[in-house]
């Protein structure tokens, strides 16, 4: 079970690294605009906010990787950062887009369950 938990945790970390790239570096490019359904004008106007959001996603990814690197001693770190991802995903799903519940919150919830079972 610990291996499954670590795999899911790594996937969540990689997702947040990808969110960092999309929000900090690709926001105004066609691939970033397509990912978020943005017009070129809106993407340009909101790029500073998106970069800030991307940085926070990078911190979440870093925390998850830190928990992985700590191994079994990282239980508290893993739970904390998965919890942060879950709360952010629920908030985003309720306020921005329902698909955030599936892309961000659900993987974090699965990770939390697996971490607690291992």
C-alpha cells in the first residue's frame, strides 16, 4: 500500500509541477490559453495573477516531493501537503471550474486515503 500511496503522491506532485509550467510560462501562449479556455486578451491581462498562482502550485509540488524524500518519516509532511492540495482543489472546484474537483481534488483525496492505509 505504501508503494501505491507514493505513486499517487508523485503523480499529484507532477500535476502541480505541470500547473506551475502552464500558469507561469505558458499562460499567454496557445497551449496555456487552450488548457484554461482563455482569450488572448484575458490571458495577457491576468498573466501576473496566473504566475503567482503557478508559484503556489510549485510550492505544493515541492512539499509533496519533500514528503516522498523523507520516506516513512515524511508521513506528516505528505498528509499536510495532500490536505492543502485537496482543500485548494475543492475551493477551485466550487469557485472556478468543476473539473478542478476531478483533476486536483480527487487525486489528492485518493493519495490521502492511501497514505493513511499504508
